[in-house]
C-alpha cells in the first residue's frame, strides 16, 4: 500500500471522530503521530549503530511500548494515556545530560494537540500508521516527500494561505546552482517543511561527504527557522528522516521578529536558499525591526532585507520571488537598489505560469546573487515549457531535467560568467539600464515578439493569476486600513 493511500485511509478514519474539525486539525493530529513513529524507527537504527545509545524518552512513552501492538491499549484507557501522560510528559521533557534530542522532542510538542475523542478510532489510526509506514526502508523515506505534498495541498484547501510546496525540481535546481559546500553554513530563514534544507543535505552528501568527520561537519551546517507550529514539526521530522540526528538547529520562531541590527557577525551564513512567504502581511510592529527606508509589512520584502543582511561577504543566495517584487515601486525600489549595491544579482530565472499550481497562479522568478560586489549587469533566462506542455499539473509536474539547458549555459562566477551568451531564452541588462528604469527588474525577453495569445488555457491561467493578485492586494489593503483604524481608536 502506498504512503498516500495510507494517509488517505487515516484521514477517512479521523473524519468519523467528533473531536477533529476540518483538514487542519486532521493534519496536525496525523503529524505528531507520524513524528513519534518515525523517531522510533530511527531509534532502532541508532541502537544498532551505537552500543551505548540511550533513548531520551522514558520507556513507557516510546512508540514501540504503547502504540506498536495492534491488540494493545485502546478505548478510554488509550485516550487517557495520550491526554494525561504522553502529552504532558513530552511537553515537559527534561534532557538527560547533554542529549539535545529531548529538547527537539519537547519543542515539536509545545504546540501539538490530541484532537481525537474516541480511543477506538485513535487505535485504528495508530494501527494504520504501524502497518503502512516503515521509515527504515529507504524507498519509503524517499516517498515521504510525496506525503508532504499531499499534506500541504490539504493545508491549502483548509485555508492556510502561504503553505506553498516548492516543487522538488525547483529546490534541487536552486541548490545545485548555489552549490553549498561541506562547511558552508546553510540557512533557510522561512524553511516550511524543510524542502530546501533536505536538498542541501543530499547535495553535500553527494559531492562533499567522504568521511565520518565530513558527516559531522554536514550535521552542524544545516540551519532553518519556521514560524508556524505544524510546518516546524514537519521540518523536524524531515531532518530526522534525512539523517540529521539532532535537528535542534531547526528553530520554531519568526525570523523577522528580531531587530535587524541584533543579528551579529557570528550569525552570518554562507548560503541561503528559500522561498519566503509572499502575498502575506506581518503583524503590526514587526516592520519597526527594520531601517525606516525599508519598512513594510509585506513578508517577502522583509525577508529580502534580512537575507541581504545575513549573508557573509561572498555568501550566496537563491530566492523565489513573485513578479510583483521585480516591478514594485516605493519601498521595493529602495530594496532593489540596496540589493544591486550590496550584492551581485547575476541571474534571474523567469519561470512560466503554473509552476506552483494549485497553490497560486502568480508568476515567479528565481533570483541568484552573491554578497560583496555591486551588480554590473543582470542575466535573465526565461525557462520555457517542455515541448507539448501548455502548463504544469499533477500528472505533468516540472522535472529537474528541464533545467539542464540553464545548467549547460550557466558558466562560472569565478570569471564573471564570461562564457555566457545571449540566446532566444537568455539576455543581459546593464546596471545603467536598470537604473534608468528606476530599478524595475521586470525585463521582458527581447527575443520574443509581443503578441496576444488567444489560447483558452493561457487566458484562463492569466485570469486566475490576476484574480489572485487582486485578492491579495485587497487583503493587504484591509490589513493596513484595519491597523490604521485600530491606532486611531486607541489614540
């Protein structure tokens, strides 16, 4: 039975429980159970590899001792155990010595809840997980990404805006191009479920890990921060699945909540790969953590300011941003001017419509830049659909192989990308031209003759994207007016 089938059958059982209200709660319920099952599977591996391994969990709280037996505790006794023993003790778990695993477990359960009311249904769910998911099998670990995508689609349908699943092809390409090396401190400041970080882990292992000491260096080099409890729990689980034994560097926090000046030199990083939330607004007061000229409540813009600040000299970044960042004015203009002054924005890959379907139809771009030298010119590369495609879909997703043309064209930053040439898909724009455009980076492909498409699919996709942009602008305006009215009432 496939993991996606197991997940669907589990959610069908949860729908019968009167305590679980909607997809968001079903997913929250599922994820904490999966975490404990996955942690137990990894403990089996650690016990084989480490003669002196000691579990951070009391014996009675380990999955194998209360959940694994399909004929074990059920009904009111099971529910009482979960509500009055399991959760209180995990939320207050005290580490034994310097074992950081206990801190990790405690952090992921701080905001977790048992929503289910029926002990019988809880037992049915546990048995489905036990029989259908074995994360000591390499194939099933690989399929966990598919499960993440399904969970995030469910979150999106539940109305949790901003939970975008970045397609694996995009994350892999971005990590491939910034090439995080073994000792490079690698950060995703809005890590979601950890997709960029798992790609970075795999990249480092594939290219740079040769010895046990190399693996330890890798373990210490991966860092992430996630604001929302459920994605943070998923990210922590994902790190454990990908061999990060103590993922205590995946923090549950809002990266934007600290004043920009409080990030010191020791916190600078070598590589940032991220898809910051866009279209959202931060709570009142967050913008005061940033310089007056760069203040805004728009989340993606604040993250861009932070990313520039957090990079070390010669630090490299790859960031997903919508078209609105490229052509935006006001504060966005000042931010783009700072980006071009402080960093070499050497490449913008323009993605076609539909890459992020079904979450959003908004057109997106991949920005690649290196801190320490100002931009002299920006290369653009317009990524085309594969032959025969008009858009992407679940049955026709974007594939990493599509980016081979960009990889072949890319060249080396060491010689200033001297080997790059203009093609039908690639063109170069000088800093002088961008300044003359008032830092409008939304430069269209000069090799494409402008023409009006009458293809119904393209027209519908464009209409959907426009409607979504209008909706986001309306929500932002409501938030701004609401905040202004609140301040006026308080005054």
